[in-house]
């Protein structure tokens, strides 16, 4: 294959993976805008609706190791195709649900489960398998930026659709938009057999999982990603509520979510570039420490529109920039053959944290009338995550002079 053909093939892979992540992540990250209308429509209470969103965070994580196993065995394309259909169906059905169980089924089981099947563990593994090793850092950064771009585009779109069509129809239109991801299944098809060296049989799934769970560095990486999930889910679900509690207009909440998505594009590209130049564990420690400092400054600052939007921009830079180095470390520890499964387990830890972040946000607000205690917990967890990455055993990168051109 010529160099031009290779570049074209790699570009198509990145477009398919980043585009799928943009659609599924974009729709998921705008759901916080519908929390208040759902509460008003159903009368279930913020705690009950937060439970549905929190279950969605947990189920998104639970599906990813299993989706990864299936993708590693029978192929990525079928998993992505099914996942996109489930996201569309769950999002379309959500406005029709009037009970907590119904919302858990639509938001938590269908939409979140589908997004897990078409989520980062499967997408990052497919990208790692289909691009050259020297390009993987930037490639995972590009795919991660796709999710951020989706949030940047979907949040204002959701606001416009809500004003023009009403919140229920807006949600259903967003569900239909996810179907645009279906063609990506053809581009990303294939399984882990293609990632094994010629003449070598891939390590079995069970053996790979047992080896991973015996590795302290893998466990510490998962612990740090738990904190990331807590932080991300709390912001995605409750940031519009935080902003409303400050007495600011609803539109500020939509633009804050959009800014998180926009600046996470910058953060994702920057991290994709950085993982080839510095150790990934050091970059992760820096990201988590930056989050702790940013939240502390936000708590102490006056809550004007400029402060809120500035805070959203800073959070965007660190929002999902943890994904490329986390995925990179999993690939560095174990290789690409069982990448979807092993990164899926790390994503499960992320979403256990996500469950707590989404659920505690609603419960703490109901109990105290404010979100301050969740922010305090977030600061402590972020500092802990910054520290837990330091003992991870990662080989030093060769000096720049010793690297191949």
C-alpha cells in the first residue's frame, strides 16, 4: 500500500471513530439540559431523576468491558452498529417515560448501554489496531476530540431545538441524529486477531484480565480514572443546575456545556501531542492537580457569567484529556490485542465514579440546597488522583535525540 493510500485509510478510520464518539458523547453530555424539564413534567423529584442519570453513568461503564470482549472476538463493526441503534432508541423514548423505572430503562439501560457499546473502549481499541504504533498518541487524541466536538455542537443545538420544538421533541430529534453514526461500523470492522503479531495467537480474554488485575500500575490507573468519572459526570449532569442556583440565565448553562466541549477539543489535541513527548503518568497527575486548583478557585470567586464561562473553559481543557494517556498506558502495558476489554474495565472504574458524581449531586442539593459539599469531595479526590499516578511504573521516554525521525 502506498503512503498516500495509508494516509487516506488512517484518515477514514479517524473520521469514523471521532464522528461516532461525537454523536454518542454529544447527545449524552447534553442530557443535563433536560433534567429540569423532566422533573417538571414527571414530578418525580430531582433525586429520583438524578438516580436515572446516575444509573446511566454506571451502566455505560458496565457495558464497556463486555462490549470490548465481543468486539475483540467477533468484530467492532457489529458492536458499534447495535450501540448506535440503542442510543437512538433510548433517547427517543425518554420523553415518553413518566416513572423512575421508565427513566432508568430509557436513559440508563438503552441509551447509556448503547453509548457504552459505541463508546471509548471499543473506539480507542479499533483506532489503536488500525493506525501505526507511532501515530497512536495523536490518533487517540483526535478520537477523544471528536467526543468534545460533539458536545460543543450538540449543546447549542439542543437549546435551539428546545426553544423551537419543546424539550420532548428536541430530545427525540437528538436521538435520530445519532443514527448518522451507523456507516462508521463498516469502516471500523475487524477484531483483535488483526492486532496479534504474525504467527502468534492472541492471549485469551480471561488470561489477559487476570494478568491486568495482578499489575499494581493498572489498578492505580483505574483508581485515578474513577476520580475522572466522578468529576465528569457531576459536571455533565449538574453544571446547568449549579449555574441556575447562582441566579444566572438558563442559556449560560447551555453555553457552559458547549465551552467544556470546545476547550476539550484543544485539551485532547494537546494531550495527543504531549503523550509522545512526556511520560503519560506525569501528564495525568498534572491534569488532576489542575482540576483540584480550578475547582477551588471557582468556589472562592464571585459567580458572574464571565467567571462561570471561564471556569467551564478551564474544565474543558482537562475534561476528557485524561483518555488518551489512560488508553495509551493500557496499550503500553498489554499491547493492542485485548485493548477493548482491558480499557473497558478501566472505563468501568470511571463510570462507578460517574454514578457517584451524578447521584450525589442530586442528593446533596436536596439535603443542603447547594452543591458545595460535592465540590469539596471533588477537590479531595482530584488531589488523591494526582498522587496515585506517581508510583505507576512507566518506562522513561528515550531522549529526543535518540528518537527516530
